[in-house]
C-alpha cells in the first residue's frame, strides 16, 4: 500500500511574499534583511552610533559640538574672537565701577582692615559659583546665550568686580605695618570664605533648577 504524502499546509505563513505589496507597518522589521536604501529613515528612531555621519548632510546647529572632534580650523580660538572679546569688555565696564562704588560705600575699618575688598571678593565668588552652575544646568550648549553669557558675566563683570591684585597689596600692607594676625585673618577669610561662598552659589543654583 502506497503511503500518501502529508497534506501541504496552506496559510498566510506559507504564502510567498508579494514584492509589489507594501510592507505592513504594524509588523516588526526583519533584522536579517538589509535596509532599503530608497526608503527614508524613520525620524522617530535613534541614529545608529556605529554608522558614520553622512558628509552630504549639514551639521545640526542646535547640537553641541563633539569634544572629540578637532575644532574648525577656519575659526580663531574663543579668546581671539571679536564678539567674545567685546562681551568681556562690556562686562568689565559694568563690574569695575560696581567694585569702586562698594569701596566707597564700605571703606576700611578704623584699624585698617580691608572690609570692602573682602566683601566684593566673597560676593563675587558666590555669584560666580551660581552663574556657572546655572549655565551648566539651564542653558543648552551651542546657543548664543551659552556662548556669550560666561565671557560677559563671568570673565568680564565678575572678573572686574572681584580683585586679586588689591587683595595682595592690602595683605602686603598689613604685613609691612607689623600686623601679622590681621593679615593672616584677611588671607584665611578671603580664601576659605571664597570657597564656601562659591559652594553656596552652586548649591543655590541647583536648588532653584530642581
């Protein structure tokens, strides 16, 4: 008796695919099949980090520059760009008169202790710590605000508002007068107080950002 071959199953899984029919969007893509180069990429899917960038596509201006890539040889360094230098100069034009005004409002004490210089340096450390932390947390890299806020407010305004040279001259003057303990107190208050003030500014910026 000759055995009959088993019946051939018939169903969707055993039908050959039609090349002229579009793919079902609800079905997952077959990972073993190469991507169709004629189809546009899905914008909702993340880019493959292992694939090289398309040299024919322009760079996205809203994305920060890759720190691992060399800088554009056509651009001068940041400290030599005219707009950045102008931002520093404008900030300094604001910070220097502010420090002079504080010096007039808070003169040295009756014993000659430089209260005004100590005050501007501590306030400057507080504001600088808060500024840098706020820029890191709230400002998107690559924007105009991120590019010019730090040179203007940090290097320019607060750099001119605070003073290391006056701190050094006043410390030397106290030592020349034979007032070693006030000089030591001034140095410790400036250095340790500046570190604490900067840390307080960073903590304040973090609390306001959260």
